[in-house]
């Protein structure tokens, strides 16, 4: 991975092109733990352009998970502003945040979180149950999402009939079914072997090539290298902001990796 290294102390402000999907402005986040006040984020300002693929890294307690929770409208900043597609969602109430999450954000987690007695197609379709679309459109969207991750032939399979990589693909399809503006992935390869992890990166790169904006938390440098940009958190701040000049293509890396035996 080749990267253009930025300052360790103050990442420069990136030039805005008017195509910013995420902007945070001087975000602080405090947590009250008994008599202790934890300052989890300390003035985080960042921009993510539409179509970027950004990896977020940092040690435990660095602030990266808090940052992702705010981006995903799962939490609100104590101060500062968060603009999602130009809309300030910083002070939205829980109901409005839930609506934003359902309409604009797709989530992929380390655990696949699939319903065991539900097929891949039905698992993928679940988020559409909260959208105002009819049954035929829900089924079409789920079918299209499975096709995007290469699982058309597994639509009627149950999780127990699929490998870990296939289950994570279903989880990605589920995140895509409401056609979000951005995909947020929290350690999406954490439960996968190295070969399968690169397969998931191939899916992410293909989706990014189609224009989907992706922000991914990972602690693995060999996974972060597939992104186009890397943010490194430490002590509640972004300490590095690196543009990856020549990210490897996961599809090509897979050709050089041995296939694991069953």
C-alpha cells in the first residue's frame, strides 16, 4: 500500500467539491461513567466525499467506534455538528435518527446477525419491512441486492447452509436493500479467515466502483489497504489522514492466495 502521509497532529482540511456525503465539524463526545467523565471525541472534523472508500483505524479507546456510532446516527455528539448529505442530524430525536438510518445508511457488522430460520432472500428483505413499498418491490430489491454480492444462487438457502463468507455477503446485501447513501462496516472481516476476508473486500471494492460510499472500521492493516483513504484515531482525535495512492485490487490478490481446504 502506498499512502500520502499527512500530519500526525492536525490533518489538513480537504477541499470541498460540493459532493460531500459526510461532514463532521468540531465534534466532541462525553460519557458519564459514575463520577468519571470520559472525553471520547475531542474536536473531530472530517469530510468524506461521495464515492470514497475510507478505512478507520485505531487502538481500543481511540474514539473510532464512537465516531462510527455518530456517523451511523446511533448516537449524537455532545457538541459540534454532523451533516449527512447536507442535513444537520446532530440534534435529531431518536425517531428522526431511526428514519435517517433506515433511509440513508446501510450497516454491516462483525457478527452476521442473520435469522437462522429465514432464507438469504428473506434476511435481505427485512429492512424493507419498515419502508413504504409494496411486497413485490421489497422482493425485487432483495433479489437485486443478492445479485450485487454474487449470491443469486443462494437466495433460498438458510444461514446454516452457507459458509461464513456467504453469510457476510447476505449481511452486505441486507445493508444495501434500502439503497443507502453510505455503507458503514464495523470490523466486517473480524470473524472470517484471511481468504474469505479478501473476498469480502472484493465485494466492497466492486460496490465502491459502482459509486457507493463506504466507511469501514478495521484493526487489520492488510484489510485497510484495500480502501482509498485511511483515518487513524488516537486519544479521541484523527491523528493521520492518508490517501492510498495505489490500493491493491482484491480480485487480483485472491489469485495469489492459497484456497483453504475444508
